[in-house]
C-alpha cells in the first residue's frame, strides 16, 4: 500500500520515509532503492537529510554513492 502511495505522490518525501522504515528493519538494499526514487522525484522537504541517509546506506552496503550527493 505504501508503495502505491509513493508512486502517486508528487514529492519524494514518502519514499524517504519508506527508506527510514527499511533502515529500521536493516533492509539496506531496499532503503537505497527507496532513497534513489525519492531523490530522483525531488521536491523534498529536507533534501540534505535524504542525502545523508543515502550516504549512510551506501557506507553500510560498501558501495560508492553517486557523485550528485
């Protein structure tokens, strides 16, 4: 249900909140996907927080983040 709401939302805030949920469940890959979608959609209420979360997820996964961050 939350995935459907995320797709219909005009901002990326719901995806960032979904990523927080995935982080709490230690689902790093899913968190990264949700953050990528949220950052790509834009119109975030706190874009710097989303970028910090993305850096955290990338560090946990041991992968490099996009240079855009």
